[in-house]
């Protein structure tokens, strides 16, 4: 077999580009300025002078096109000038009318027969010529690309696609308008620009084909892409062979397009035959090869002379490859396969695959954001436009309300009939009400009943840690007290410092209260655990995934008389699908209405209209009649369909005993609601317990630190006193007064206030004396009368927190805080710990609800550093209020 190399590679550099149309110089500045002065004011003309100058410069640059100009700069100039023309069109009516701009005449020559020209007092000829030149420039950019590389061929393909887009935009928007009148040229006609669009697409697809060959794609893929190239060329050739293009183009164009069409049809046959040979379909391979050879032969005979030598070389090379393959295939068929070769007329058309399409130029040429002449809108046009906009808004609003009412009616009707829920239940896909499903999902996201075990373990671990901290703290105090008692026994009356139990009474009381709270909390934890065990069966339904699997299902009746259940269900399901389709259609109609309104810009028509605005409004508003009729038909169809669904649903309900199913569902819903309520109750109690243990741990840690400080200070003092006692026992004399020195400890209560002692000012800061500060030598009567302790150590006088004989249960909601209010409090001292202070910040939750000791003075406790609010409002039920 011949190698599958590109048989048309020699033709890669032979493509066509289009020259621009030529024009005649005109002056746009003076006529447009005179129109502004006459219809508006001289001041408005002065304000728009820059825009007029810009427009004038653009037109002059269009007139002075040169081969030396950059193609990309030329492309940008044409695009910007076209958008400027769109702004001119909407504000300056150019026509022979005496009230319009009637001194401007646009003249353009035909691009293919330069002697022919058209002159019109109409901006549409100018716009059509600019679009034609834009397509021509894009074709020149594509032809100038280096198609010897993959990237160059890709860029060339994009340029030809853009050229096709420009010609397509010209055909759809301006060709018909520019061809109206006695003076026209063929090059901007619908037939010509349509042919040029096909030609540009053919060349773009040809670039893709060359890249496909370079990538080494399979013969089947190459055949499809090549066939589409041929189809584009065939469409262009068909347009060239009919009026008005028959005699308008040079014979070399006709020869080029005809040979390219035959070349790429044959290329497709060649590639397709390679794939057939691999599949050992020899008979069709022979037929395809013969068909390709015949096409090349006919093209060479019938095409006009003047074709490029490269194309003829490519045709000869491809024909040679086909003949070699045909000869070998026929020999193989005669010797091995012996298949009957089908006639060419019986062959199926070769498959084709389009890889290109015209570029959408709407966005590229969109003039909606054009700032030129933006301030120039005639009053009459603006008022008319506002009135028309109100008419359109009224239509949109009325129809949108109808659509929404139709959708709401369908939703309510289906809900009343419990559809499609009952159908889903029959198929084993029951659904929960939305609110209940969201509650179940929230439970499952938080861990569900199965996760309560881990949270109970967390409570247990926190309680254990608190207990260990409490034991460690008590051991610190007990160890220090034992050491003090040992020295007191050893030294007797010489050991004069206060006993430990007189100093640590408040600390010990606090630890006792902590222990009582822990015991009470343990009881509450046990109740929670018991509640979890007792209600786990109820709550286990919440762990079902999906939860719908726990719902009852709707089953067929055990006995059926006519066995028509499936038919009933099928009919109802079909009706529901039809209802859904109607709903989707309504959504599309609403979007269509909004899109129509967005695109409905009649300002240019208003500004150029010479007749009555009312006639224009009726004509323009009529385009909404079709969609309004569709909306009406949709709503009527839905009304009839809902009646059918109601009748079908009654039959369905009677057949499948829907009432019993709904009762079972309601019972299941209540069970799920009860399980959710119980889970939330247990969850709240566990969360409150966790908060309690975390706060209590901080409090115990605080007291433990105070105890550690106390023990350390007592240890230092112990060593100093041992030294003093040992010196006394050694007979040392300290007559200078040091023998009477002793250490001042914080007292267990505040010193009694005498009437002669002045009331300390409440706003003055207290002295920040260290707790264990060695005092100056006291007066001789120290043994009978103690000096008042420093203010910073007066904390021992305060009542301990949790002083109620039997604290209420932890977690109890609604009880007052263990700390009284702020009234009457003295500000806390600023230095170090005070053993009389509360053990930890005040917890406002129900775990800490010790009542105030009767007779206790308000303000005996310092204000807690924190003021966290209770998780339950006062007098509302918490878990432990129900016990």
C-alpha cells in the first residue's frame, strides 16, 4: 500500500484572500455638526466636537488604506469604525429627506470588478462595505500566517473563521438593507457574501486537516475532516455557478474552487480506502478508489484554465497514489477475496466532520458600550422610548405573574394529592417532609445516636481528670500539714508559727465543695447514661442511612381482581412527566421573555421613523404576541392535565389503600420526631456536662496553683524557723530584739473593726502586700494582740463559695449564680492569690447553682472574672429539673 502521507501537501500554500473595497472621500464632520446645531444647540455641538473629530479621522484612515499598513491595526480600525457607525445610525438619520442629514453620499467600488460602484445616501451601504473589508482583512491575515508549523496553521484557521464570521454577520444584518435601491454592487449581496463565508470555512477546515495529518491521526479521522473541506468548497462552487455570481468572478477563482473541491473529495476517498483495507473490505475499497480517480479526471477536464500549478501537482500526486493502491487492491481481490465490486452509485456518502464554524461577531461588534455621541438623544425619541419600555414592562410583568401562578397551582395541587410522594413510596423511595428531613440530617451530621457513646466517654474522662486534680491538690495540703505537725511535735512551744489547718480552712472548704459537685455530677452522668440506654431503641431510627429506609412502603394489594395496578401507576406517572414538561416549558418561556426585552432596542427606529410612533409601537409590540399565546396554551394544557391527574390519583388511592399508608407514615413521623426530641434533650445535657467539667477543671487548677504557692511559701518559712529554733537551743542570745521576731501569716478572718478605725475609702487601691511578707519586729505585746494583716491578705475572711449545705444537682437550669451580684463589693486586691477568693470563675450554668447561705451578706464574694450567661433562662426546665 502507498504510505498515508498527505497527498495534498503541495497545496497547503495555495489559498485565496480577498482585497478590500475602495471608497471615495467624504466629509462627515460638517454635515453632522450642522445637524446637531440645527436640532439641538451650538453648545451641544461644541461638547460633541471631539467625537466628530474622531469619526472624521476614522473615515480618513479608511479612505487611505495602504499595503504597508499593519493588518491587525487595519482590522482594529474597521471594528472601531463600524461601532462608531452604529452610534451614528441611532442618532443621525442619513437620507435624502429634507429634515435628515441629506448632504452625505457614500460611494464604494466593487471588490471584484473595480469599475462598478454604488452610491447611496444611506448608512447601510457604509456599514456593509466596512463589514466586507473586515472579512477581507481577516482573510489576508490568514493567508499571511506561516502554515509550515502547527501553531501557524492554527492561527490561519482562526483568521479564516473570523473572516467567515464577518461575512455571515454582513449577510444576516446589512446585505439586504445595502442592496435596496438602484445603486448596488454584487460583492455585498447576500449570494456573494454567503459564498465567501463558505470559502473561508473551507480554508479554515483545510488548515485543520493539515494539522490532523501532521499529528498522525488515523485514516478514518483524516477522511472525515477532508470530506468536510470538500463539502465547503462544493457549496462555494455551487454559488459561483449561479446568478448573480456566474460572470462576476475571474475564471481562476472558479478553477481554484472546483479543483479544491475535487481534490479534497478524492483525499477523503483515499483516506477512507486505507481504513477499509485495514478492515479487509476490499470490494468497497476498490469502489472508493475508482470514485476518487473519476472525480479528479472530471475536474481536470471541466475546470477552466488558470489553476495554480501547485494544485495540479497535488492532484497528479494524489491520482498516482490512488492508482497504485487500486491496482494492488484489485490483484488481492482477484487472487484472495474474490468479492464483487459495488457500483459507485450504491455507495453511501462519505462521513464528514466539521471542525470549524463562523465566529460569532455579535460581541466583537457590539456597540452597546460605545461612548461616542452617548449624550445625544432627541427628546421625542427618549419619551417615545420610555413609553414603549413601559408597554413592554407591562407585558413582561403580566405574563410573569401568570407563569408563577401556574407553577404555584401545580405545586399546591400535587401536595394536596401527596404526589409524587406516593408514587415514590410504591417504588421503595419514600420521602420525609422537608422540615423533618432537615432535622434528621442535623442529627446525623452531629454524630447521631451512635455517637453518644463517645460523648459519654468524654464525660467520664473529664470527670476522672477532675478527680485526679482534686486528689493531687488535697495531697499537697495534707503533706504540708503533716510536716508542720511533725516539727510542732519536735520543737514544742518553740514552734510558734500558725498551724496549717488554720490557714487552709478556706482552701479545704473549697476542695470539699468541688468533691461534692463532682459526686453530684457523677450522679447526673449516670442518669444520662441510663437515659441513653433506655432510649437507644427509640433513637436508633435516626441512624438509618438513608432515613427514608425506615419509612413504611406502599405495596401492591395482596389480591387483585383485574390486575390493572401497573396500568394505573403507568398512566399516573406519564401524566406527572407531562406536568413536569409543562413546568420546564414555563421556565423557558419566562427566560425567553426576559431575553426578548433585553434585546428589544427600538431607539434607532424611533430616531429614523418618519411616521406615527403609534404605528411603530403596534408593529414592535406584536413580536411579543407569539410568546404570550404560548404561555396561554401552556396554562390551559396544565389545567386540563391537573384534572386528569386528580381522577387518576383517586383511582390510584383506591387501588393501593393510600389511607392506611398515610396513617402509617404519620405514625412513623411521630416516632422520628420523638426520637429527635429525646436525642436533642440528651445532647443538650451532655454538652452542659462537658461545659461543667471544663470549667471545673480550670477552677481546680487555679486552687491547685494556690495550694502549690502556699506550700512553697510555708516550706521557705519552715527552713527559716528551724534555723531560729536551732540558734535558741544552742544558747545564742539575740538581745537586740531579733529573738522576738516572728512571721506574719494571713489570718483566717478579717480583724475586728473598732469605732476608732476609719472606714477605708472604697475607691482607693489597696496595698499590694505579698502574702508571706516578713514583717518588721512587732511590739512586745505581740503575744497578746496581733496586728491587722495587710489588706491584700484579707481574702481568708470571705465565705467560701458553694456554702450551701447540700448543693442542688448539677446542670440544674434556672437557679441563681453561686456568686452574688456586684453591689457592695470591694474591688479585689491587685497582687497575688487570695485564699479567700472563689476557686474559679463563676459558672452561670445549672451545674453551679449553690444557694446563698442564709444570713450571708451580699458582696461577700468578689465579682467573678467571667460572666457567662446560663444556657437556660431562669425557671425553664433543664434535664435535671425533671427528676
